[in-house]
């Protein structure tokens, strides 16, 4: 079977779905690796590295005609129409926003696999692209904040006097939030964090952060069975907003990471809250692509609102593209190992497997996932 790596066409996408160092292990699955000309350049992987690894550099047309197509983001409809009939498409396909492509996938009888729908179970951890990418996003958010912040992060004692440490608050304690806490602590900041899930308190404190949350019974069930935050009641949201407002006014840097799968990101920081922060403070909105946790953030821009900078960078994992691509490619390989029968040289979908059932969006001309029908 042939497996192909598509060059990403989205202007904000720097990642690539397979890195040269992993070609050999993909070949162990009896896969011939094709790479579109220039696919890895924006991630720091030129064609030469792919050739040295044993891949073939080909055109986009040849890639689309392969048995398995790898991507980061879903290709445009014209590309989907040119996919080989009954082939496999694997990537972060974002079906919540890309329902318009489902008919095309069905018409071509494409087996489409959404890597972002990997269930959060122990057996699937090595395939979890959301975690691998969010981890880097959390790290990068602190680095970006430090770049825009006009002061030092750690406390410093000098002959001329003391420099006080930066105060950082993280909203949303998922994978990105935890990495943001860890990175800010390593840089010497005083860190606090909040989340609707009371179960995250221990994780925050284990990293040296202070946990702040609304003490309500509702918080004990603030997550879904899959481990994600769920939408809370209006009463809880009001209490949470009041607590955040009181805390944010004292912070130098606020990092927002709160997301609800399939829904617009919740608004956590109002304009009034931003205006309560001191001039020179920084807000990083990692949820900006889903609508944002702050109404003032704009996708792809740094907004200066009355002296407070609001960072709305698109595709933050892509700002660490080389590492993000390497982790993503490993996630894909681990998933492929589950569905490729290398002895028979074919795709084998075991519908008794909960990972396969959670990830396969379309197959044999029909939509398999109820939430997208």
C-alpha cells in the first residue's frame, strides 16, 4: 500500500503529518511512503531529508491517488474529489466545522479518520493528538507572553533593589493549562489557576500553583466521561466570573485555555476585567480559533487595549512546528498500527474496538458517528 503526506495549504498551518525520521517505522507496516514536494519545508524538514529517509517526492496529484492520505487539516473539496475511491484519509478533520465535506467523502466512499476524536483512555494515550499538540501550545503560550511582557518573570535580587516575580493566572487546567503552569513556574513566576473541574486541584498544586475555584457541588461533576470540561449552569458561570474578576485585577499575565469540544469557547474574561489589569499586562487567548475566551481577542493578531496586550495567535502548536509535527506523526503511526494488517497489506477496521469506533467518521459511503449525521 502507498501512504502519502500532503502539503498543508492553510496559511496558518506550518506542521506536516509525517517527519523524515519516522519513515522507516512506517515502512515496517509495508507502506510505501510518498511525500508531496515541499510538504515539510515550513516545519524545518526539506525534501532532501525525506529522500534520505527512503520516501519518494511526488506531486499532489500522485499523493491524492494513494491508498492512505495523511494531512494535518482537511484538504479542500477539490482535493477530496480527487482522492482515490475507497481510500483512507487521516488527519485533524474537524467535522464540527467541516460538515460540508461529508457528502464528498461519502460519494468517494472514503474511510475518514478524525485524530482529534481519539478517546481519552489509557490504551489510546500514544495516539492522542489533542494532548500532544496542547502540551506544546501551553508551553508556547508562556514563551509568547514572556516576549510581550515588558518585565522579568523571576524574582531577582540586585544591588539596585529587588525585582518582583511575575504573577501568572491560567484559566482552564487541561493539558495546555498544566504545561503553561509548569513552564511559568520554571521561569520563576507566581502561578495560580482555575477550572470548573475540582479534580484538577491536585494537579495544579503538584506543579506548585495555587488552585482557585468556585466551591460548588456542580464542580464535582464538571467534566464529561471523556475527561473534558463540560458547560456549566448560568448560576455557576456568574459566580465563576465574579471570582475570576477579583483575581485577574492582580495578575500580570493571564493565559486562557478553556475549550468545550464542538461548541464556541466560553467567555471568561470580559472587557471590564481586561481594563482592571495594569498597563503592560498580557492576555494569551489559546481558545481564539473557537471564538475566544476573551471578546477582545482577534485571530492572528496582537491587540493593545488600553495598555493590555491580548495575544490571539492562530495555530499555537504550529509555532513550535518541528516538534509538533514529530509528535503528531508518532500519534498517527500508533493509530495506523491499530488498523493496518501488514501481513495481508490491507486496512482492517475492527468495529469492536472503541478507538476505531470513536475515530472513523465516514466509511463505505455512510457517516458512522451519530453526532454528525
